[in-house]
């Protein structure tokens, strides 16, 4: 889904960051280290985990879109975010099928499914099957690797109208 009303997001000092370029990002770990802030690098590229309840996005319910903080890929819409009580921003559905990559993760003696950015393969978090309807899934995501872009006022009004489908 391309949102033509929003200009492409960019980030200073990060040449791969784009909310409109969907081509895969393949750069070396060395290069990631140069262009990402230390906290984003440690989670996105080294599969770190932020402390629970530490994200300002955890209790945050503005209308808009969440993007990968490493590459600008759109990941989640605010209307799929829910209060899971797990301490990390949680969503029940990604913005599209290709926005996320799923990988089995058997580390730490647990059977989990890791979720990564579909464009740059940044580690985002894990997905569990104890989420709310309609998907029953809980995407448990590190807030450090999410950028939030508020929806424009006009779009918000449009969304408040009853859906015609
Ligand atoms: Zn990414």
C-alpha cells in the first residue's frame, strides 16, 4: 500500500532509509554499524532485546504508521496495535505479507518465531499465537527499532467515516 499523500521518509546519515524504496537492503555489518545509532544497531543487527516497559511506544496510541528504524520499511498500522501487557509494543497484524520475514528461533531453550524486517532483515522481535482476533497473533516488537509517523489530519477524518466494504 503506497500512501501518495505522505512524502517519502528519510533519515539523515542513513542512505538506505526510505519509506518508498522497496528494494532489499544488503549492506555489510560494518556499514550498519556506521549508519545506525548504537541502540538500534544492537537490536536490529545483533538481535538484542530492549528492557520491558522501556519503550515510549509501549503505551502509545496515536493514529499512524510504524516503520523499521533501520531502513524505513512500513511494518505496522496503529489500528492493529493493542495493549498486551507484555512490556513491548504489540500488534496483531503486519501492514502487508512481505513487510515481515519469519524465522524459527530456538535460542534460550524456547521455541519461538523471530520476526525480521522484510526489507533489511533487521531483528524486530517475536510473534506468538496468543494475540487477539482477527489473527490471534501477537507481534511483540522492540520499540527501539520502530519509527512512528503520525497520520495526516485529513486521513484521520477519512478513517473515522464508516467503511464501505
Ligand atoms: Zn528494515
